[in-house]
C-alpha cells in the first residue's frame, strides 16, 4: 500500500495583551477555595493538575512533549520556573488554587522590565466554574501591586472558554499564529 501524504491540521494561537493601568474587574474566590502564593515544594501536585486539565485537549496534542504525562508536566514546570532570559519566573505573581489543602489550579507568571507573561493557567476539570477567573484576577492584582504595566498571554483559539474569559477580563488580541497538530502514528495491528 502506497503512503499518502496527509498534511497536519493547522490551528491558531492568539497573542493577547492587557494593560494593568486599566482597573481590574472584581472577582471573589469561590467558597471553600483559597488562593496561595506559589510553593515549589508542591510542583508534583501542580504537575498532576496540569496533566488532568489538559488531558485529551488540542493543547495536549500541540504541546505533546510537555503535556503527555505527569512527569513531562513536572519537567516542563520545573524548566519554566528555572528559566533565565528576558522573562524570569515570578513566584510572587504565580499562584496556586487550593481546596481542603489540595492543589486544584495554578498560574505561572514570568516578568521582564514592566511586563508580565502569563505562561500558564490551569484548573482541574472538577474545579472549574469561576475558579479560573478568581485565580487570574488574583495574579493580576499581584502584578499591579509590584508595579507591572501589562500582561500578555497566548491561547489556542479553539479553547473558546479561555478566550472568552481573557476577553471578559480586558485582554485584547494582537496577533494569531498558526500551529500544526502532528498526526498520531497509526496503531500497529
């Protein structure tokens, strides 16, 4: 049987930015949840949340090497928090969402000069429904408190729920970048 070229499917990621000089919307943390400052000792718990949050999603396919297992998530988080470059991890602006002491969501934020980059935000599927909004607003409040001027992020446009949240919170889309989803190798019989 001849091999047939099957091109990868293209999806887009939106680059969005928000001024931190514009007042933040009010958001309260849902009852029973707590927002806490990043704790590197909980990175294994955060990795489990990241894996569960992205399991079966387009993002997991787009970023397969970073999201294909709990160990891959842990390594990716570790690398992100240890990265040195123009943007440096900010434990002050990176947060964890807890319920009964268990990690159920998080933000990872890096900063450079007067700007922040929301590198990741994830909430375990069982804990969605206002928690992501509260977590992001709490992160942005910390950004304002330390004098940052703007925050940027990228989001897969097929993730309509996240895209809607970011727009609701005042993020403006500046550009879109295509990304190819690799095909899965056919299963051997």
